[in-house]
C-alpha cells in the first residue's frame, strides 16, 4: 500500500483505511491535491500550526458519521474528495 505524501500523513491518518483503497497513483495524486488545497484554506483561518489537526479531526468526524449513518464507502476517491472541502 502506498502511503500519502509525508506532509499529509497526519492529516489523512484518521482515514488511512479509506486511503488504502485508492488503487491508482492518479487517484492518490488527485486526493492529495484536494487535501492540500483544503489545508491551505484552513491555514488561512486557523494558522499553520493548527490546520493539519483541524482537517484531520474533520475527516475523523466525517468517517465516524459515515460508518454510523451512511454505510460502507463505495467510492473512496469521491468520498475523500468530498470530505476534504
């Protein structure tokens, strides 16, 4: 399994099992680009020290809600992209 880029590992740690389902390099690059864009936006209001944890917390909450209310994730790329904005 390919890991996320080093600068995004902490942000994507809560969804590592969803990340593991990304089969192609292109899908991983697409998700990383979206996460970096959202991380830059969060840095704008939370600062660089807090932004990674805030985004990781958001992903963790969304995954928890998905598992409790939404059932299995059938499209990991779409789910991760939607979870990042």
